[in-house]
C-alpha cells in the first residue's frame, strides 16, 4: 500500500461573513466547501471568494481547522 504523506491535503472552507454576522436564515448551517491545497506551496491558511447561499452573495471563505 502507498503512503499518504503527499503534499496535497484536503481542507474545508467556511464563510467568514456568516460567522461574523450570525446569519441563520436556513437551519441547515453555515456555507462550507471542500477543496485541496498543496501544503508546500501554501503553508498559511487558504482564503477564496466563493458563493454563499445563505448570504446570497460572493464572500470570503476561509480555511478552518479539522
């Protein structure tokens, strides 16, 4: 079996504006995306602009700790 010690890791991105404003329009939770990043090229936390269905606009989604 192969070792899973590669440079790519799976990260979860969560909407920062929902957390800050406490948006609870839909009881299912906060907008989250799953993506991958290269640990060697991007050592700090990842932030991307994605669409949040709870805020109904494009917002900054930041990486959260597992």
